[in-house]
C-alpha cells in the first residue's frame, strides 16, 4: 500500500495499540506482523507512529537492511535517541553526537553505555553488541520510567549483520525484559514462522502473530469507489468486480490499477492492464521481470518456472503437474518446497496456489507468451495479450452473473476426491455421483444442495444474509431428515459469521462457511469468487 494513501485497517491498528498500552500496565506482549509483500504491513506501522501519542512510551521504527553491524548499531542508537528526545521541546538534528549531548542530562547512564558500545565498535568488537543495544531500552526505563517499543521491519534481515546466533541471545533477553516490547515485521512468511516456532519460541516473552490479509471484497469495493468516483464515475460494476478479483484485494495493486484508470484517457480496462503488465516500461511488468531473475542461477530453473506457469494456468494439483512434466511426484517435492520457502506458492491439501494473484496473471499471459514466442514481434504478442485479457474479463463476467447456487453446483461437479485445508479442518472433496437442489421449509433458510458420493452425503444450505443461531437450529432439523453414517452438514453465508453463531454451529457439528471460506475453494479450482 502506498503509505500516504492509507485506507481501512482500523482493526489491526486497534490490536497493536491495545498491546502497546498494555505494556505500561505490566502486560508485555511482543508482536509479529506477517503478510505478503506490499499488503500494507509497514503502512499500518507508519499510521500507528503518526497517531500514537503517549509521553510514557517511546515507539521507534528500524528497517533491517543489508549493512554492517557497526552501521546498524549506530543507526539503532541514533533512532532511539531521536525518538527519546522527540517530545523534549529541544531542536533536533540527525547527528548521534548532538543527540548524545542533549540526552545526557536526562539519561546519563544510558548515554554512558552508548559511549561504551560505540567504543567497542571502534575496536571492531561485535560480541554481545545486539543484546547490549536492546538493553539500552531497559536503562531508559530505569532512569525515566519510560517504556520502549522497538519495531524491526523485515526482521529476518538482521541475520545478515554477521552477529552469529543472535536469536539465542535475544530469546534469553526476551525472558527477562518486562519494560520493552518488540514488534517484528516480515514479508517472508514461511521463514518468519519458522524462526518464531524454533529460535524465538518461548514460554514467556513469546510473539503473538498478526497476519495481515488483503482487503476483503467489501473493503476492496469501497476502496475502488472512493478512488475513482470523481474522476471516473461511469466505470460499471462488472469491471469494478473484475478489478477486485484481479488484484485479490491487495492494497498496492488496487492503488496501481485505480491510479492508472484515473490518469488514463482510455476507456478499455484491457488497454490499461496492457500498459501495466505487458509494456516494457509497465511498473508491474518490471516488478515481476525482476522477480524472475532470482531463478537464473538456480539449478533446474526451467522446472521451477514450468511449475509456476502450470499453477498459474489452473493445473495446480501436484499429481497433474507431475504428469505434465513427466516427473515422479517425489522428484517435484523438493522444488515445490523451495517455492513454498520463497513464499511464491503455498500448498493447500492436494492443491498449489500462486500467492500473488497478479503475478500469476502475468506469468500466464505475459511471461509464458514471450518465452515461447517464435519471433520478437511485440505487436503480435501485444494483440494476443489484449485478446487474452478481454477473454478473461468476459469469462469472469459470465461466471459472476450466474446465480450463486448454480455456481456452487458447478463447483461440486469439479470435486474428484481431492483434499483441502479449510478453517483448520482437513476436508475431502468427495466425487459426487448425485448433486441436486434442495428446498427447506424455513422462511429465512430456503435453498440448498445435496451431494451424494459412494462414501458420504453432503447437505448444504446457502443464505445471502448473515446466518443466525436460529438458522443453525432450523438447519439441524432439516439435516436430521437425512440419515447417513458419514454426513456433512454445511451452512454457507455470503456475509460474515458472528462468534455466537460459530459456537452454536460447532456445538451442533455444523460446518459454517462465510464468503471468504467459500471463495477459497473457488480460487483453488481457478474459478472467480463470489463478490457480494
């Protein structure tokens, strides 16, 4: 998300602020903020820094870069002192010596320790440097009673400082530091979770994980409406819905696409996307082309690229990929694991998924086309690209104009005994030999579907509005009319589900799916999600 165009995210901000406020009350809870690149993690923190104000709490932000440990240490000290002095009515300079001089009358012991650390840096000593830097926060608390909140952005880059096993030393400090809170941020989701589950897994001082997700469909729709309503009020709803689908709700991509629509004198969305994704100067084409360069020096690079292309093209089941590449599944596993570790794809049961939907679109329609072109005729490639975009938009509009019940029935016909993970449950998608519509007697819960396989029976109810506890009760009565030793009762809403209703469903052994859960399944089968 572009940082000066902040939108939504209030729930995340409130959670972070609540944890920071709790620090003063003796409740220290460290946070790990994890999410895809460009999903808006840093924007959330910048918004927090701009609006959070408490004279007893010092919040300072440090981006973990590729630099020497000495450079990092000096930057840490400078940022800490600058933020400590920020509310002192003292004119400030971005100069460590100046800041030390001004801070010495308030925190003399802390400044003395800083001098010792800087002396060690001059002698090129780096043993215990990291923990000594972090302990400065404790000294500030001892001298002033103020609490420190240290934010490390892309914290895994701290590994490049050459400080050995600093996680081990940090974890020891986390156990005893009660007046300092850490917020760590990472776009490398897989690596971050591995670090948190191993090196920084603690009984006390552990990190609460906050997963930053893209905008949901309703928030994405509000965002688009706010952005283009004055400049381009005539964009029809179908095109807006396609933009939501195309971007996957990623704030950065929503920003890029809507900005292009506002500035463009072209009415055709395919022309706008052509400029962004196909043209050499296109911002997204450049971004994804640079990303693909990381495969250049990897052995078997073509196999990695082939896997990515097949997944982007909807051939995303491991067994199908193995068949198409004429490889054993066991041979593919190491490459799939590598791609997962790179946060390029994720695995859900038998399915693989490109994490970045726009990147997947680019792979399918731009990269693969240029890679396999027999000529360098960019004009023909551009014509083909625009044709593919137009077809993708029309296919999307065709699917989304169908009634949701019809789309759900078509989805059930695609089940072939695959397994998926949904809401922490492992679910087998049985190949149904019979699928038919149902009508219920309840006024608020009218329609559903029955799916019968050789092994199980699925009874599904669909409601556009939010489901209630009463709906669960009525659905249970309807389900009791069917008796099968392996019966799954599923109620779906195109809205959110409140906690009480979820608990009621759990008590009655009903699977309750909201629109996000339903759309996850549509996505695995390369079908547009429901935008309600």
